[in-house]
């Protein structure tokens, strides 16, 4: 994988574009506090993991397309065998690769399966660990996510 240029972590573009108080004409000053930045980061990760790839084939001779909307999100994994260790490890790799490609605020990403399910629980749980720069400090994030068994939607929350 090619080395990425340093990206200033902090407020996402979406946060900068959303006007929570349109009646106030004063400009909002960024960055926000760390808690708000982390909430926005979690929201962005959840949106990324709930977006499915386009079926359009990307021409590998055009490297710019690898980081375009055509390749943004996860592939359709509805037929992936989650009950097998191989299927679970493959999903972890796909999630990790997607985060590394499209979430430049993350470094040192690891994704693993949380094995705390009982025999009737069909929810697959993933733990995402990553380091993000918040201002001048490195912030270690540990996120738990649940893959819904029917819709395959992914819910992401920060581990308490």
C-alpha cells in the first residue's frame, strides 16, 4: 500500500458542511472538543461500513479510482460464511483494509472478532482498534460493532 500524506485529524468534512444552527450567521470555529470529534469519527466509520461497493468494475490501471466513490464502502458480504473462522477472518481483513483506505484519521488499525456469543446469538461482533491523532495527541480508539444478521447493517459504538 502506498504511503498516505499526513492528514490533519479532527473535524470531518461532513461536520464542517452541516449547519446545526442556520439562523446564526456567525462562522463556526474548528476544531471542536475531542469528544465531539470522536463522535463524528464514529459516525463516519459507521457510515463507511454500512455503504456497499458499486458493482461497477474499477480499471486497475487508474490508481485514482481506488480511492473514489466507486470503491467506497464494503463489498456485499451477504453470502460470506460467518460461522467459519475463515469467513470471520476474511471479513476482519476486508473491514481493516476499507478503514485503512478510506479513513485517513486512523493509524495502526486492527479488527478482530469478539467471541462472547452464546449458541442462539446470531449477531457477529467486531472490535476495531485504531490510533487517531486528535490535535497534537494520539488517541487510542476501541470501537465495538455489531453486524445485524438479517440486514447486515453495522452498528458502531465506542467501547466503554
